C-alpha cells in the first residue's frame, strides 16, 4: 500500500492475494472498513467503538495520517462483506457507529 492506493485497489489486491476473488468482479462484494476500537472484550477480543466503510476512491494511508483515534483507542482497517456492513451501518451518518457485531 502507498499513499496513492485507493480502498478499492487494496481490497482487490488482498482478495487476489489470498485467493478469495475466484471470479472477476467478486471483489465488489467487499468493502474496506476503518475500525476504531481497543482490546479488552471477552478473552481480549477487539471491542469496536466505531466502524465506517471507506469509500472506494478514498486513500486509507492518507486518512490514517489526517485523522487519529482518541486516546486509548487504535485503528485498524478490515475487509468485510459490503452487504453486511450496509445492513449494520445503513441509515447512519459517518459519525455514529453501528452495533458490531450485529445482534
């Protein structure tokens, strides 16, 4: 990844690298998510405090430099199924986290 890499490019490359994009276009079923949280859930599991799908044209490394999580939290980028993310985050603005994992 470079500062010029878009979210769409990174999703496509990751799926191809791990053999998950069996057919051309399968990568469109996935979205890169900006996830802010902290360890400390049951068994040390990651506790999501904020999940936002990254726009296909956004540049994650630039985003990482521009916006820092609050003290005590960390950021990670995750690839998730687009349909699942839309169901959880649908109708919410980018500042309001959805419940994750979904009930």
